[in-house]
C-alpha cells in the first residue's frame, strides 16, 4: 500500500500520463457502434474473445432483426447463431443474448438497469461489460478492465495484478474519479497503437519517461512478458 506522500506523487504522474494520452488520442472513446444502452450491452457481450471491428460488422443486421430486448427475447436460437457466428463462441453467446434479453423484459420492463449489481446478474454480463455500459451510456464513473487495460496497468506500474477486479481497484485508487471512464479508453487506444502485447513500440511511446518499465534511456528487454 502506498503512503500518502507516495500516493500523491503517483496521482500527479498519472494526471500527466492522462494529459499526454488525451493529446495523442483525442478520439479515444468506445469503439463499439451503438444507439442505446441495450445495443451497447449486446455488442459488449458479443465482443468477448472477438474484435470490436468484427462485432461492428455483425450488429447492424442483428439490431435490424432484433431492435430491442422484446424481439431478441423471442429469437430462434438457430437463426441467432447464424447471425453472430463470425464473432466466435456463437452457441454460448446466442444463449446469453436471448437469456439476457428475457431477463431485461421480465425483471426491468425492457430497460437496461444502471446499477452494477443488477447488470452483473444478467446472463453473459461480467464486471467489465457492466462497467462499459455504466460508463458509456449512463455517465457513471467506471473502470472497464480488458486485456489492454490490464496489460498497460502492469507495465505502467499502476497495478501488479492479473485479476481484473484487483486491477480495477488499483486504478480507482490512483486515477482521479473524473477520469475513470476515459482512462480505460486511453489505455485501450494506446495498447492497440503503441504498447502492443508483443513487440511494443517503446522508442515511439509518448509516455515512455513516465513508464517504470522503461524510463529515460532504458532498454526495452523483458517488457513482452508483462
């Protein structure tokens, strides 16, 4: 646990990190296309083990066929599987989408709840998915930890954990609450563009001097395993 002075210094470092990343990625926002909390909820479930780009190619036809939870709750599973097949794990995802929609209809009148605990009770919805919906649709400060956020948090010395829930708590302690939502997006954009899982582009990294794994004039060795 950081002492008060250390925590204050760490928060200053992270504020500077955020300022630089906001300048580098002014377009940083949710990459999934959606028009409502329902659409983002469904798209985020589909995005598990799949790219946002692939999901965005699937959802236009999906939402045309099933524009709301009432329609998706009555979906034929085989037809639904066919529509989402390219996102992978389509058998389990189809079951999750239909079951989640049924719960939205029966328990919440077809509305997506704006409470973390209620969202996580829906089939196919974990903590990350719930936080994505809360932050992007309801403006509730939330930290969504995906593989990029987890990886960069470890590299940047924000968290030592691989458990997403523990990473989330470490980010909440160190990052000012007003930046929680955008912080996840900034790390995702940076993780895709520069701080990639393999062969990160450290010499071109705009926040290299703030990275404890690199620092000014340091070597890049050992970074791939983090």
